[in-house]
């Protein structure tokens, strides 16, 4: 049961990666802004918050920090999301 739960959480992280990655696609962003193709409408502010979250969980390499430290910080944000914590991040919870 524990292994199944861990696999489910890992699947959720992979789905999140895919979704956040797709937000960089101009066509996807256009659909989200207009509500085209059956997707919900997101405001520019909401898209900006998602962009900022993307930067937190997939940071650009900072050569002044150890890679391990960078990924430790990113993993905290992913963990909080998986746990459903009401912790403020990127201007929202």
C-alpha cells in the first residue's frame, strides 16, 4: 500500500511537470486566456502566478548555489503542494 501511495504521488508530480511545461506553449496560453477548446479561463494574473511557481519548482541553474541546495528548495514547494498545505507562495495559497 505504501508503494502504491508513493507511486501515486510521483505520478502527480509528473503530471504537474507536464502541465507547467505546457503553459509555455503560446497556443495553450491563448486557449486559457480565451477559454477556447473547452479549457477554463485563466486571468493574466493567474498565469503569472503559475509561471512564478514553475520557476520555483524548476529553477534555472544558479552557479552561486550548490545544485543540491537548489533542488532542496524546489522539492519543498512540490512537497507542500502534494500535502495540500495552505502555505502562501507566489501571491496565493
